């Protein structure tokens, strides 16, 4: 049911219109911050803001309808983030769709910068950006701002407007595989509406890795995806948050690994960027190492060691020396995480 039917419109002729989609679940403590950052945008042509309350049991919907009457707020039974985003996409009327998670925050110039890139690159299908991460709500209560996360290594090339202070990098399927990177973080995405007609919507059954699966699908279609080497989103994260839960983390990793296991580089829609089976095996092995070390850092030893063992069994890019270094890193991580869990009372595997 609709929580509000009052939609805010902007004057015609200002620029392409953007629909903002927010999937929210029990986000009463953060949804206000996210929406404040949306309405603080310097870009004027925001057609609508859609919040899909995915079966929250707190006051998420009440806060949205009370504080933000212009928002289109729709409630549904809990079905996962992918299903909530799909519901928002069905309602969206803008030429572009921008996503923001209910616990994130946009910088005020985000949409203006990204739509400027679209104007200079009409061939672009998706524009992303760097992310600044704040660790919060840790057991000890400390907060730390990390350097911007860059989904692609920067190419020192002028942006669409010629401003070298904001270099643009273009994703290529083979390049993304070589660097083990995908399409950034969902709260940075601005996507042309027709992209979803071409590649399809999110797959809710892949939750909580449905956004990663969608990103892999977009790359496999060879669409033009650009990243702005400028942090335009602040992400708030806890080491003991959602991905620390063994089931969520395992599902997220298995969605990604499952996509790669089933992917055939000879049958993907790209004609100009074919990958050999050996190239793909090299990427897959490195990916297993990355995920294995990540799982260990999150405190899930069985999952991390399983991925590292699978990586070691493949004939890929890792020499014995490299494998030795990986194992040394894994041992250090295990020791550090065990000490951390002992000191903080955090979850154990």
C-alpha cells in the first residue's frame, strides 16, 4: 500500500529527470539521514524519491511519511533488498534511476557530478563513484573514516567536462576481471532506465548478493560503465554488522562464486572482449583468495579456509611463492581475529 501519493516534481527543461530508489528494512535510525542527503542535492531534476519499506517492524514508514511527505513510500511484506529495489523500479518514472541504501549518505554534489558525466558521455549506461567508509557501532564504540574505496584503478584522464580533478575510469569486462573489481557500491549507482529492460531486474533469490550478481550481469553485456575518481557517498559500516552473520556472508560469497563457476567466457554477450579459459581461471583463483582472506578477517574461519584451499587447488596465476605469502597472511589474520574476538566478545565461527 502507498504511504503517500504526494510526489515532488521539478521544473521542466532543467535536465534529465532522476528517480531515487531506497530499499529500507528496520531503518528508523538511519533513513532520515539518507533522505536528508537526497533532498540536499544540488542537482534540481529529481523526479521522485521512492522508499520501499520491506516489512519493517520499527517506525521506518512512520518517519518517512511524517518527515518527508513528498516521498512515495510503499510497504510490502519482507522479501529482501532485491525484491524491494525491483518494486521501486516498477514505480520509477525517471530517465535515470539512482539507488541509496537506507543507512548511507550522499554528498550534496553527487547527482550533479554524475549527470554531468552522462551529458559528456551519452554512450554510458551506468555511472558510479568512489566511496568513503565510516566504521561505526563497533563493540568498543569507536568510529574511523577510511580512505575512499576506488572500484577501479584510476586512469588519469579528464572527465566529460574536461576537469582533470575528477578523472573518469571506464569499466571493461576483461579489465574488471583482471582487477577483480565490479560495479562499485550500489549507493553510488546512477543507471539509465533502459538498462533494466536490456539485462533484467535484480534477482531476489540471490540475496544478499543480488546487487553483485546484477553488477556482474551488466558487465557481461559489455555496457559502458564509468567510475568517477571522487568519493561521493559515505558508507556507514560495522565489522559486526550484517555481513558478519555467517549465513549472510556465506550467501553473499556463494552468489558471486556461483556466478563465476557457471560463467562461460565463450558464451557471454561480449564480442570484442573475449576471455580465454586460462584468463578466467586466473581471475577466479585470485577472487577465491580475496574472498577467503575477507572471510577470515570477518571471523569465519571455515569459510575462509575453504576458499583458500580451493584457490590452492587451481592451476592459475599463483606461484608457490605467492601461495606461501597468502598462507602467511591467512595465519596472521587468524591470530589477529582470534585475539580481537577474545578481547571484544565478538562473534566466532
